[in-house]
């Protein structure tokens, strides 16, 4: 059976490629040691410190991440608003309420502190319109509503459905694995029987690094993530270093993901491109889940270094293959028996 010669790189090209790997390794390694907080407003910079209400607004804004005129969107089925201001003399007898429903947009009109309330001392007055407004406890509001921003809404829904997303990707991976194995006895999969492209490996490296960075923010500087959740942006130049790197990694995931799709379309030996992409998505989902969870118990950092070493080493080994098997199109370093399907190639 004839083989295909894939030797299209010279020794000099491989050396430059190795330097490229090392550059990426050093760049991504900086993610593990970068952390900073959002700067809090300077109370003496443009603020009237004699005004107690203004001073309290700065304190509340820095600890609760919102203030008057902030917008929320209701994600619960409904929220009941009390028409009477809490703390007034007639408040205990007042039971008039008005409901706001799912997808209603609310604006914070006022904030009050009620020390006599043992459940929650912070009450927030929100308004849907000039006829629909009222008071609600802060913890009830934050449980039923999210910041009215597309990025905040995406973060909320993604965090709620992460488990289903991962399980769905793993299910697709297993399904396509069984189908392709039954049909071709060969299943191209990143790191194990990969295509001749660096983009899938690069995507896995970025996803694992971003997951580690995300878990680090959640564990070590949670207030930084909460501030980003309330005031998100996709511009990394407006964020602290640790979040700037995370947002940049998200952009890289999108860009490299598109490059993977385009590269898979032009690969002659992939077979079913949809199966390969589904398998790659399943691997990325597993990487996200593993590194996000292991960072909290400090295993994620050495595991990430070990994974990077394995991924780069595996790609270099597979990339050095000069031949393709004439039966299963698997990469081969030398002529002879294919290590993937066992057919003899001459």
C-alpha cells in the first residue's frame, strides 16, 4: 500500500517552530502570577467629604458594586415590591405590593438602610416605570435580577448551565467516537490522532490557561470578578491586568476557534470534519471543567504545566510524521505497519 510523503518542513523551520512554542509557554505562564483589584474611588478626589450621604455612596459603591440609576433585569418569574418605604412608622402595617415579572428592566431609584430588619438591613427601591416601583430587600433583588448588560446576562446563564454544557459536549464526543470507530476504525482526535495543524492544540492550550485564570480569580480575588460582573467590558485595556488577560484569552479562543474550523475544512485526512470539531469541543469542555475546579485545591497549577508539556510534546511528535497511512490516513514517521490500523504500507 502506498504512502503519502508529508515532509514539507526543513530543519530550520522546525527550530523556529520550537521557539514559537517556548514563546507561548512563557507568555501564558504570566497568567498564573498576575492579580490586581479594581481601584476604589478616592474619597478626597472631587468628593465633598462633609456630605455624609455622598461619602456613604462611595463606600456602598465600592462594596456592593452598584448605586442609584443602576439597571437590573429580572430573571426570576416575578418579584414583589412593597409600596411603603421600609422603616417608616406605618411600614409594619403596610402590605401593599406590586409585582414585576420576568425580563422586566428595573432601575435603582433609592437605597435605604433599616437596622431594625433582622433579615436584611439593606433595602432597594427599584422602578420599572413611573407607575410601577417599590422596595425590595437587596438579597431578594440580587437573587432574582442580574445587571442589565448582555455580558452579565451571558455570565449568569453560562454559570447556571455549565454542567449541562459539559455533559452535552462529552455526550457528543462519545457519540461521534462510536460512530467513527465503527465506520472507519480510526477517529481523529486532538493529542491522540490529531490532524496536521497546530491550531487545535493551540486552542486547547488557551482554553486550559483561561480556565486556570478564571478559577484563580474566583478563588483569590472574587471581588474583582464581582466588579467585572456588574460593570463588564470586552475591551481588555480598560480592565485590571488579571481580567485583561482573561478577556484577551476569550478573544483568542474565538479567533483560534475560527481558524480551527477553516483549517479542518481543508484537511484531506480528517474524514468527518463535524466529528473532529465535536471531539475538540468535548476536549475543551473537559479542560475547562478540570482546571476551573482543580485551581481551588491548588492542583490545577502543576497539572496545567504538565498538560502544556504533554500537549506540545505530542504535537511535535505527530507533526514530525512524514507519511500518511494509505488505509486510515493516520500519520506515520516511517514506512511499514501503521500504528493506528495495523495495515502494511510500502
